[in-house]
C-alpha cells in the first residue's frame, strides 16, 4: 500500500508550492518573466521572514547535502513549529502579492508565481509528515494535532481567495488565446479544477461554512489516525508461556520475548498487531484459543470503548464530508471524489466491485468447504471460524502442493531480496545500479540510503529504505518523496519506501514471508515512479496521478518477484547460498491462484465498505452507536458478508479512508485491471528486456501527471485495458 504525502493537509503544498516551466511557444521571453516574478516572490519572502527568529533552523534554506537530502541529524522537534509558522506566513504573503498584482493576469505572473510560492512550507511539511508516519513521538503527535486546523485554514486562505480565483478563472476561460504548451494548458486546467473543487465559486456564506468543515475534518482525521496507532500499541497481545506460541518461527518467538522485555514484561511474550484485520501469527500458531484471542482483539480496535474508540470520530467525519459534498453540488462524498479519478462515476465503481463480488464469493465458499474438510480430516469436530482460516489454509497448501509457506523463508533473506531481487530486476529492465551511502544521516538507525544511477552512470536520485516495524511507525507499507523531481528547480528525486517487517533478534538474519517479498517489490514500483519522473512542472512530478491510477505501476512491479530469472537470482538459502530447489520454486509459481477467493473477498469487502460509508447523504450518516451495525448491513446488502472473512480493514481502523483513499480504496483492484493487462504485454514481448523497460519508462513512468492517466496507458499499451487477464490471475474466470 502507498500513502501519498500530505494526506493531512490536502493539496496546498503539492499544488501551490512548486515551480513550473515556461511556455515552449515563447521560451526566452517567458523565462525573463519567470526570473522577474521569482525576484518579486523572493522579496516578499524576505520581508515575511524579517524578525521571524528561525535563523539556524535546518528548514530555513534548502539542504546543502547531496541532492538536497534532508539533514536528519540536525532536525530537532523544536525546529518544526517555527518553520511551519514562518512558512505559512511567507506563503500567504506571496499569494497575496500574486492575487493583488496590478498587472493583468498572465500564465507567468499567476500560475508560475503560485508554483514558485511556499517553498519553505513545502520543505518542512515533507519531512514532518513523513516522520509523523515513519518515526513519530509525543512532540510530533502533539504538534500534528495543533497544526491540523492551522494548515486547513492556510489552504482555505489560498483556494478560497476570491481575487486569486478571479485571475485563474480569467486565464482558464481565455486559455485558447494564450498559446500554451500542452503541459502548461493541463497545468492551468488542474489549477482551475482544484479551486472550483475547493469552493472558490461558492458564496461568502458557503465559503465560511466550508472553512469550518475543513478545520473540523483536519482535527478529526488526525485524531482518528493517531488513535489507530495507539490502539495497535495498547492492544499488543501478551502471552504468558512459550508453549502457547508453538508453531511460531523461533526467531519470531525471540522477537516476542524481546518486545516483552522492552515493555517491562520479562519472562513473557508480546505479539504486536499489524493494521490489517488478519494477523500473520494466525497462519502458524497451533493454540486455537490464542488464535481466537488475537483475532478478536484485532477486530475490536477502535470500537471497544475507551479513549481510543473511533466510532464517534468516524460518524462525525462522514457527516462533515457529506455536508461538504452537498455544498459543492454533489450527491455525496463518493461522487465528489470519483469525479476527479479515472473511474469518474459512482456507478462505474459500483459496477466493477459488483461484477467481481459474485465470483470472489463463490471461490471463497469453495475454499471454506475445503478448509472445513481439512478440519474434519484432522479428527477435530469444530466449525471453521475466521481465526482458523489462515492456519488451515497453510495446512491445505502443504497437503495440496506438498510444501508450506515456512519452507520459503530461509530463501527470502531481506538483503538478498532487496539487492539480488528488487535491484536486480530494476538493473535488467531499466539499466539502474545502486550504491549504498553511509555518509548521509538517517532518522532511525535501521534506515538505509542508496544512490541510484541511470544506465549511463549518472545519478538518478536517492532511495531511502525503511523496512522494520517499530512502535513509532504506523502500520502498512508506503512510499513518499522528500524531494520531488523538477527540471526547472534542478532537483532530483529523493524517495523512500516504508515496510513493517518484524526485526529479528540481534545477529540473526531477517527472513521474509512471501507476502513481504511481494510488498517490497510493490513499494519499489512506487519508488521507480518517483525516480523516473522527468517533467518540467513539479505539480506533475512522479506519483502525482489520480488515486485509482497510482497503484498501477507499483502492482506491475510485483510481477518480477515471481519472474523465473529474478526469483532464481534472489531465492537462495541465507546460510548455504544454495538456490531454492527447482521443485520448490515450481510450487511457488503453481500456487498463485491459491486462496484467491479469500484474498479477493476481504479486499472487496473493505472497498465496498468504503463506498457504502461515503455514498451516504448527510441525513443517512449512522451515529456512533450504529456504525458497526451499518458496516454489517452494508456488507450483507452487497452480498459479500462472509462470516469467516472479515473486511481487510473494519471501519474503525480503516486508516486509508482518513488519508487520500476516502472513497478510493477500490483503486487497487481498478489499477490491477491495468496491471494484469500490462503483465500480458510484457509476456508477449519477451519479458525482462531493456527495450521493454525503456518503453514502459518513456511512455508512462516518466510522465507523472503531465498527461491524462488513461492516455498514458494507451500510449504504452496501444489500446484500452481488458479485464480478462485480471480474472484469470485471480481465478475468477
């Protein structure tokens, strides 16, 4: 899963805090205008910072480290507040100068000027919100709550500025006369749409209510997300004896003992929870009572009462989002969100989810029957429950394919997977090479840094690898960009991947599950999207594409995890160096559709729940006491309420819908249609070849959001996507 940066503060920094290109139609004259405007903005910024008192603050100027890499070793918690305060003041001063410019509106003095503004705020925001997810602490959490309404108000001050919108509106309505390049025309169009969707055309009274709604949402969404992390830590499973952990890998048992020791529970064992409904330990723990306790605890997060209960917060968020959508003229929040995605309509998303639900449930029911028979075959007489599914799935896998998932782990040592798998595939496909850097500071001791070189040996960017779970990191896996690529700013990308792999005891190898291997390839697909960015306008850099398109390149990159040449290269025993036996490798490849009924159903259930929550009008929002009842009824109405398969995320710990994925969790399956069709293209054209990688990079990965997303796909594929490859992949055909 990828989390786009600035989910907490909307589009202000991403949209308004970057520099854009000159028009190709009059490059020299436009460049002079850019330079003049840059001087004007700089003068305004200097005035705003006078007496601000942040001299010596590491955010005061762009980092002087390699590629403007963040100076993590200099950044202290005390630096954030002053940098945000001055950054917002400076940004607003710049925007006021643009809005009140006495000169007639032009692309350069309005759009380019906006792109020039807010660079200090952009610098501090990118680091602060990245670490708020990756390595938070009490000070960051407190400041995050304080900043939420302030940044919301800051965004509204820009996007609801009537004088500023008048200039944007004038340019948009006369754009055919401006002789703009295709990319400039798209940039102007995106600005106009952003302002309209923010409420720039509303009455003053409506705008005032919009400001109130946005401020309340900013606070509530932050509180919800922080509660999710607090619940994960508060509800970690404490186990009294080693015998209860029978079946769990020895290294994981020791890690559980170490975690207990760190919590002052010497002699006991602690199993931290991950953010999904299902928990990895359920696949191997033989103690059924413990499996049940873990599973029910996981499902109780945010809806069990107490200080971290999220039901009231969720109800309030849904009501405010529905009211905001109505103010803007939409039926509900989902309609508002989907209009700006490739899906475009609620009907299109509902249809796609519905057409997958029936075959997914049919597969899930067949799988449940097989698991129940497996239970009976072991001379047990209980009925299959949700906490049994993973355990008996692994037994069935072992019986059906003569191997179990634990046999794979010795062949999936983390560094081998990274260097001989993820990096190797990128080298073969795109000509990239990687060199670890030990001279650049990191924010946590386990974080690693790599310089990435293009095929001709020039530096492409920096890749930060943050793989281990810790209490200060939120759950899941995601990518973010500390520095986005921009030709005009002369910046090269600094991107990061974050996973949540359990760290083994000191001195022991980190052995991954196959799911963790796939996740590593997936997230690096996002990193490649950021690293390959080659656009003029930072507004379009890297992963700045629609939400239901952004997962597509990362899902394509998963294919190389099981590509025979790549798999054979990295799947070597961590102790002996021997290659994974061919028969075991063949079994890995032969099980790709195994348990797909379960996996598709739990995903679709979460996607349908997301849509159900956000397709409500203001009057239909359930109150806090009825949130969980609504969840159950919505799943039942959609025909996806399987008693043994809970949604991947329940409403009260569905972090995606508090960030950029509200009414957007369907994006993974939507993108997977494009992904599966793309995999077919690679197979048809010879697979892991440089010419294939170069074509994918040049036509799609490097273009970011500078071209319409589906046009990018057609430029790459030569036609629209077909759904048949996805159905075949998931065994739904």
